[in-house]
C-alpha cells in the first residue's frame, strides 16, 4: 500500500463545488481501494488569505493566489478546476499544455466550440480528463443502465426526462453569471443533467426540436439597476434517439417548490423504470413478466447488490448522499488515470453535452427540428 | 319533490361508457338534490336481445334495436350517445334536429369540422349539450382551478401535463377503431384529457408545436393479416397559454406500467400544484408563503371542504371513485338543462378539444409552430 | 330478468350511513347481476317530514315516522338499520322476530352480550344478517387475503394494523354518543376496523394485551357544562393469532392530520404486504422470490384482475370510491339472501368484533394478557 | 488554523462500523470548522496483517494487533471502540482508566449494569464519551425536536415509533453474536434506535409494557448443528412519557422487505410529524393552523434551513447519506472534547437506552407494566 503511486492534486476554486471535490478526495480513498494515493498539494483562490484559509480547512499543503502557479508546479499531477465557468477554458488549456490531467466542473465551457478545443487538446496531449456530472455516478442509475442494456425492459420506446428546480424562481433574484447569454440558462445549467442521464441510459440523441423560454425578462443587476435576461428559464426539447426511441427533455429553474426534480421514466416493450433524484436511493421497476394481478412498479432500494453502494454501507437502506456521488466520481477518475478503466466522463463527453444544449437552443431560435452533430 | 319535472333519458350504446353513464344516472339523484327527476326511458343497442338485456340490467323501461326510435320518441328529453365514435355525429345531429338535449361521450367527433357542425346545430336549436370529460369533475381539480383563480399560486408561469397509460403497449394487440386515421391516436384518445385539464386550469392555449409519433407501425387486423397504423402512439406538444404561461402536454398509450398517469404540475410565482390521477383524491400544494424551513408540498386529501365531495361522504379521506365523477357530471348537466347553471362542458367545449388535437397533429406533420384557432 | 324475485327494503335512519346504504342499493344492481330485484319500499325517520323528504330524495315508495311499521309491514323483506347504535338491538330483535333479514350498521351493539343475543336470535330464526364493515369489501383486501391463503407470503409471522383518524382530536369538540361509556371509544369505533381486517387476513386472534388511554378527559356537554370522558381516545393491543403470528393493533381518533390511516403490514417468510386506506386502490407486495437486486415493494394498482373491480371499471387505474365498497357489500348480502353464497359478514361476525374489543378493553383495565373467547 | 490542538485517535476494530467511523473522521474536518485537528494515529485489529492493511487503507500512521497498545499509548487522546459488543466494557474501562476519551459503538454494553459501570467510570474520571447513535444526528430529527420544543405541534399526545428491518428474516441464517441471550435481540439491536429517537423528541419514558417474541426458535450454529434462540425477533412496548404523552415502540428484525423502517409519527394538539428513515431527508409536517381545505402533511425536504445540512450542501434537495450522519456525530463529539458543547450522546445516554431495553424485556417476561428507573 505504501508503494501506491502518488497523485498530487492542485485545486483551483474553493466554493461549493471546490468543497464538494475536497469531500470526494477525502472519502474516496477510505471508501475505495484506489490504485493511487491522493495528495492535496496546492489550492488556489483569488486572494492569498482565502487560499491559505482553504488550505487549512481542506488540508492542502500549499496555497496560492495565482492559479498559474498550480499549473506550472511540476509536482502537481492533476489540476482540478472549480473556478467560474468563464475561466474553465483558459485554465484547462494551460493545464493540458503543461501535461496535467484535468478535472473540470461542469459545464466544461460556455460554448461547444470551446469545449471541442479543450477535448481535442486533451486527446492530443494524452492526458486524462473528467467533467463533473456526478448525478451519473449514482448506483441506481448504473443499475438502470445495466437493466436496459441487458434487455430487462425489452426494446426501448419512450423516454421522459427532466431536471427542474426553483432556485431562479424569485424574479427579485439578481442577475448572475448563470444568466450570461454565452452559456447560461436553465437548459445549460441543469437541463444538461437531464441530457447526460438520457444519453447514459439510451445512447445518442440524433434529432431535437427545442423550446427555450425566458419567463423573467429582467433582473436586478445588483447595482440598483435592471438588466435584461436573454437566457432560458425553461428549456425543453422533443428528442429522437439512435436506438429508435423518442421522448422529451426539460430543464427548468423556475419550477416553484421543486428542489431536485431530476427525474426520468423509460418505457420499453417488456418493462419500465421510473426515477426521481428527490429520492435517489430508489429505482422503480415495472416488469410485464410479473404474474397478472401482481404487476406494479417495484420500489428497489439501494443496496450492496448495486455497486459501488456496498463500499459505503454494508447493508441495504442506509442510503448514499450527494457527496458520496462525488467520491464515486473521484474514484472513477483516479482509476482512469491509473490506466485501469476508461475515463468515466471525459472532456469529449462534456463537449457532447454542450453540443446537445446548443443544438436545442438553436432549434428553439430557428423554430425547427435539427439533427444533432455526432 | 313529487313536483320535480321529469327528465326522460334515452341511451344509445351499452358498453363500458354506457354502463358508466347509467351508474351516474343511478347515483346522481341520491347524491345530489337534482332539480329534475331522472327517468330511464329507453335503451338502444344493436340487437333486440342486447337492448332488452341492458334494459333489464340497467333499469330502462323500454328497449330497441333501432337508435332512431330513441330520437323520434316524443317522450324522451335527453339522448345519451355512448355508441362508437364514428356514429356520434349522425346521432347527435338527428337528436338535435328532434329538439333533444344531447349528452355525448368523448370524443365528440373524429374531426373538428364535424364537432363544429354539431356544436353550431345545438346552439342554433337551443338544446343543452354535454361531452363526457369526467376527469374534470374531480373536486380536487375544482379546488386547483379555484386556487389558481384566487391567486394562491401568484402569476402562473409553467405547466406540465400528461395522460399516459399502457393499454396499447402490446404490439400484438389488434387494430381497433382507436387506430383509425380519422380521429384516432393517443393524443386524441387520452391526450385530449391532458388538454382539457390544462385549459380548465390555465385558460386558452394559443400556440402549439406538436410531435406525434407512431412507434408500433403495424398491428394484427384481427383477420390473420396485418394493418398499418398511421395514428400516433405518443402525441406531445409545447404550448403557450393566453395568460402568458408556457408548458408541455403529452398523450401516450404505450407507457408500459402506467395505468392512469393523468398528471399535472402548475408553477406560479407564489406556489405550485402537483396532481396525479393515480391518486386523484389528493392535491399537492406548495406555498412560498409558508415559513422558511417549513415549506414543502402539502398532500391535501379530498374532504367536505372540497365540494361536492361532501355530497358523497361526510368525512375526509373516504375517497371518491371513477364512477362518482360521472355522477357529478350528470348532476352538472341536469342543472344546466334545468336552467340553473351553465353547461359544464358542452359541444362547443368538445369542439375546442378537437381543435387543439388537430392543431397539434397538423403542427407535427408540418414540423412547425401553429397558432390555435379561437 | 323480469322474473327475478323482489327484495323489498325498509330503511331505518337517513343519516350519513343511511345515505351510503342507499347509494349501495342504487348502484349494486347496475354494477352486479344481482339474483334479486331491489325495491326501496319504506324509509323511517324520526319525523314524518324527515321521512317523506328522505323517501323523495332516495326513491322510497313509502315513508314513516314509526320504525315499527317497517318491521310490521309484511311486504318488507329486509330491515336495514342505520339508526343510532343504542337502538340497534331493539330494532334488530324485533325485525328478526318478524322474520325479516337484517342489515345493521356497525357496531352491531354496544356490548358483546347484546350482540350475542342478536346473533343467536337471527340464527335461531334462520334469517340472513349483515353488519356494515365495508372496508372489508375492498378488492385489494380480497387480493391480500387470497395471496396469504395461497401461500404467496409463505408462513405469516407478523402483523401491524391500525386505524387512526383525527375527528376527535379537537378537545373543544362536544361529548357525543361515541363517548358513551357503554360501547364508545376509539377502539370500538375504528379500532374495530383494524381488528376486522386483521382477522379477515390472518384468522382468529387468540390472546391480547390491551392499552386503552383517555387523553381528553372531559368535553363540553353541549349545554354549557363539562362532561367527563371515560372511553379511550387511543386503544391498542399486542395480539397473538391462532396461526402462530404475532402483532399489534391500534385504534386512534386523536391522530392529528390523519383522515383514514387504516393501514396494515403483513410479514411472511416469503413476502410481505403493505396497505393504506389512504390509497385503498393500491396494495404493496414484496416477494423474496424476485431476483436479487430487483426486489422491492410493488405498487399493485386495482384492476379488473382483482374482482369485483372489473364490475365497476373495465380498465385498471380508474379506482373505486368509498361508496363503491358499499355496493359490493350490498351485492354480497343479496347473494347470501338468495342462497347463492354465505353471508359475508353476519351478526356472528359482528359479535366477534365486539368480543375482541371488549377483551382488549378488559385487558387494559386489568393490565394483563387475556385469552379471547372463541 | 495550524494552531488548532491535535486530537489523536486510536481505533479498535475495522469492520463496517470501524470503516464508517473513519469516513466520519475523514469528512468531518472538511465539512465542519472543527476546533481540533484530527489525527489518525493507530489502528488495532486482531492480526498484524489486518491492522496494517487497515492502516494503509484508512490512513492511520500506526498499526497493532494488540488493542491494549492503543490504550497505553500516551500520544493517543481518543480511543474509538468498534470491536464486538462483548469487548466494549473491558476496552472502555481500560481506556477510561488511562484517561482517554472514549467513543464507543452501540450498544454500549450488553447489560445496563455494565453500561452503568462504564458511565460512572467516565464521569468519575472526567473524560468525554460518545456512543454511536448516528440516526439521531439527522438534521431532520433535529428539526423535529426543535419544532416540538417550540410548541409548533402544541401539546404532544401520542407517539408511534418503530425500527423494522429484515436482516434476520431468513430462518436459515446462522446464529450470531446478535442472538446471544446477554444483550441480543431485535429490541436491543434496532429497537434501541426507536427508543433513542422517542426520548430525543419527547423526553423520558416513564412506564412500559413490553412484548418480546421469538419467532425463529432455532438457527444453524454454523458447525452443522442447531442452536436454540432465546432473544426476541420482535420487541415492542406500550409506553408512557413524562410529558403526558402515550404511544408505542417496536423493534423488528424479521420484517420481510423492510430495510430501514425507522419511522415515527408524533401527534400534538396543533400538528403532527411523520418521518421514515427510508427517506430520511424528508420530514412531513401537518399544521392545524393551515387554512381549511388547504391542510395536509407537508413534505419538507432537507435544506440549508436545517443545520448542519448546509455544511454538506449549499442547496436544498441534494441529500445527506448515512455516512454524513457519522460526520455530524464526530463533529459533535470533537466539539464536546474541546469544551465547546455538551456531549451529544454520552455513556450516560447509552446507559439510558440499555435501561429502557432491559425494562421492556423484563416487563415482557413478567407480563406486567413496569416503571422505568430514572
């Protein structure tokens, strides 16, 4: 165990997601038998004080107010970017150029063109990348994917997916970077999760008809004025999948009362699945093969039968939390860096989501169906 | 009470819906203090034997194998049509011409043009009409409508409605009249309920973008052959409401495992509602005015607070059943005939639903947004 | 059909349950193919005016303010008693003496000794009796009973049953006949339902340890004074069943927020069932025989697979209401009168429930386990 | 931050709970601003190999096969005992004698007499203790406790609590230490959680009537033979609280299909709460003060409004997992050691639970109500 190679991490950004990443780094090695030993090397924030405080709180050995020092440091193996979205590209490209592996929070970049540049740079350089789509790490989604792949639902015909919350429902809430025309909006921010889940389960979406709507047309600019909002509060789409299925997708950040309605239903010829992130340790399964008069959606509770749940809890029903999903994400990424497994959700995958988002947005603007570029 | 005027009913058709209407006629006078006395006068079915059996079972005084005799009989006040959809128009027009009130099961007619002819004939003649959209009679929908109208949700921004079942999910199921290109399909058959509920709650839909998909392209014709299916198995739409709200609608009869997913969510600036016909004695209400840390969707159970529930049960929680909704429908119609209230859902309203369905279907074919004719 | 023998009904009492019985009489013949033709002959209430109004509203041919005229009338076949509990015995014994079949609302009598006298009188006279425990008529309970009997749950080990509501939770609510020391209290009033369901599903309870608690010690007497309450607000028991299972029972009428928590769970060696009257068109079934990783409680929705649901609705998911259960009760009773089936829940069964209630009450007073008399 | 005092931990036992404690040690400092710096000093297991493997996996600096070395090591501040129950007493007393703080998994000791000795030793020595009842650390339970304390439910009248699982439902499962007559059984193993939750919310239980039942009378002894089981598979009780409320408690490890039914309902004069550990990020709240026709149980989802949820996730709906509860437990214990807060659940509290368990067991044997020793 002492002989495990070290993986030295440099973290840029110490907000909510930075903290969530640190939780992942802390728990992943306890939960999993990682092939590498994680070392929290350096943390960067906008001021020296903030960086040093984060270093102390989070357990990093070094701190800096200059993110470029993280990238230049030859001791650092992985650059972990949780800085504002607008900076992702510059930071990631610099890190890739320096030969670092790069772990980047979603969205990978505001625009698909930027994401493509990043993905191609990483592939050319041969570094391992990861985009933080941690809902996908849920063992119950893995179960759903496996059940579909194994044909337990038969041929898949239909899909209904959404991600609705209400964090932008208050019209008095100020204009933020999430409202920026380049890359913002409900579809990009959380509809992206609905899209990622849909493709994880059913494979590629080939065609979309989008409907992106701005319901709160202006917001306080935080300086006493008003600023027009151009991004969507609700972004939805009709979709077609390469496997022949059809369905719909919705991202919605003004869904009053909803805190985590990242839900889906999948309908096949032999069964169906229903899931809600509101109760993400459950998967509901209907099987037409059940006896007549005994059919119904079964509430399957997360259990050691559903890896890697058993790494966290040895008995069923104990339940994983949001931060546990981050630990699974970290473990998958470390395994990929160690060459033991493919990258779970690399920059190419992040690009794919941006492509879907932009195609839906364009479809909405053009009011016409569009094919999704491969 | 003996002085209550009689309302003599002639029923055409004795299948599922015919029976449900009879349940309504039987229980409505017990439940409500109707202004008229219902008399089951004559029942018509395709054979004399079937008609006489139905008369005995259901309690009609007379029976006939010729539906025209129902219409011609001067003693009959109301003609109730639960015959196959294709016959609705001919029967209804004849009954209207004879000056009868007409109660007609949904859909009013396969085509909006026919429905319009029927609505205009009824209005010209001055008879009272009713189309059977009995889900709308649910006290919890009435509550939802009142809460919205009273501003309890604030300004309405979003809507998500669907009606999904799985009665056509088996590809081996035979071609039926519901698969007929003129008037069939999931959108017309049950998506119509989703549309009716949406407009009942939020008012008129002004624009739609439709997506009607046939997933089971051919079915056994019942004679050893195969017949191509042209109607939609899933019919959905993006919608815009005159009140400024936006949303989506779906009708789906291949939703494996779903038996009665006639659901909606309404999002307003001050609250939200969530409903499922799977548990139609409940309405879930979220209020932003609740204290911080105490907010959540409240499960309101049907109770005497929600008229006319108290007519059926004097205490909360006892629950209404599907057939009770029919009794409410009958009571509303009888009140309209007696001149005590407006028609709850007349032919004009039935026409409206057909218009919406056809506009969505056309939008789907043309792959473009369409305004909905007023 | 015309040759069906008539069954002429005399109803005593026109309150909530009287009305519910009339609903049952009205709909049962429409829903079921009854072997007899029901005729609403006479209704009795405390005044002539009330009786005549009820006759008109409910469709009875005759009305009277003297309940004895119902019993004496040679044309009447069935005496249906929905008068206050305290009168059940006198009315029922008179009706039995007159050779009438007797349909009596629950509780059969305040005291088991009275109930026994009534049951024995009916058996001696050979008339058919029925006590109104209509929750038992739910097709989902019938399903549960059949699944247990068929061994689908394996050997039954445990049971947890309750019936909790909040209609007496308000301490300002006045003293009523339900608070009468002879026969009142939560255990007798609704705990009786929990007991009836338990024995329907698992067979006889042999031993009990009771705990009956009065939480609201006095109530307004309706005349400006206060009256002490001696009956239980919560009555619960540990129980043992003859089949070897053990469990618990609770009746509770001060369960704030609960409107119809008539729930049970049954645990067997091979499976389990969970049910709530709050959603009484569902039964939840867990089977250990399901594949590992795919196990969970299945939400079985009421459907034509579960007779007699199909008599009411031809498709699943439409749902029965409380009054439909009354129609099933009526149909079962009429079949028994016609000699086609055993009495579904006769006076002997009603006596059984009173015996259980009284044994639990006595056990609570004596603070010791008691055997339940056979 | 570098000036934070160190808290050096010695862990005995590396099984499920040992691992869960390590998760807690790993994440607590990231999540909370702890007043001390945790150092994983030494881990002890039964063999050197196992201990060294655990040290490497979990991040301890030292390893030993002799648990006494942990206790003797002057560098160690806290001895954390997750060894088999039978060893808790010996280990804890030795650690206390050595002046160590002691963190001990539940149950504190098989017998209350032992637990008392341990509690008194710790108090005499002045060390800080903690027993692992981590379900109590759930922010939603804290919310429930605060709501009750603040009078939001009015005066509390009733309580129904249980903890039911099915991990012993298979009669072919072997005899284990949990079946040991001294300290085993469902009531002690998980009924203890139901008891702890009940007293956390409502305060002391003063009287009990117990019912402990063995349903699986013998089990394989793991050596080809059979061993009689004397402990309860189901242990339940009627209870009285010092605050005047009454209720019931159940522990059940043969509840087929149930994985984490640690549920409760609390009924007060002004409201009610319902909770299930199956969905432990939710609390359901009914308020009689809500408007008529708008009342219902509100599903409150865990959010930053419910500390310390916000330490883990900055937005509502993300959800905590089982291991997060352990981190909260650790943080509370560290704060107590640092003198910043009282011990959250010390040996005295652990003793209390044992006292309750034993009183219920004795009541069951004696078939009589018993007062609970203070």
